[in-house]
């Protein structure tokens, strides 16, 4: 039960009887597990980043389409408003040229009546 180098088939023990080969194996397994956990969380973070970027991209696309539709609708509304104004001008043009006179009849002290504006 002496100390050996640990290179051979026999387990290496230190002065308190701890098996160094199993300790090294445990350290190796723990470091491997830590590495696997690190890789797992790195993959999860990359997935979240990609999903976030895709959501931002789709949101920007939706905003662009909505803005484009709004501007097109605004132009259509402007054209319709101008057409409505032109139609209104055409309809009211003859009436706009006619001057309406309000005629009032004032009954005087006799049989005569006169009109004035």
C-alpha cells in the first residue's frame, strides 16, 4: 500500500489512503460536466438571441408594411378628397355665380308696397 506514480494498473494512493486515480477521474468528470453545462447554456443563449433577432426582423417588416399601407391609403384619401372638392366645385359653381336677393315687402300706410334689398 505504498505510493505509486499512477501510471500503471494499480491505483495510486496518497498518505491518507485516498485513491488519486478516482479523484482525478472525479475531477475530470466534474470538469466535463461543467463544460457540457456551459455548452448547453451557450446554445440556449444563442437560440434566444436568434429568436429575438427574428422577432425584431419580423416586427420591422410588419411596421414597414403597415407604414407603406398607411402612406398608400393616405395618398388615396388625398386623391378622393381632391376629387370630392372638384366635384363639389363643379356642382356649386352655377349656384356660386347666382346672387340670391332677399326681397322684403314693406307695407306702407296705404295701398302701395315696395320692395328693397
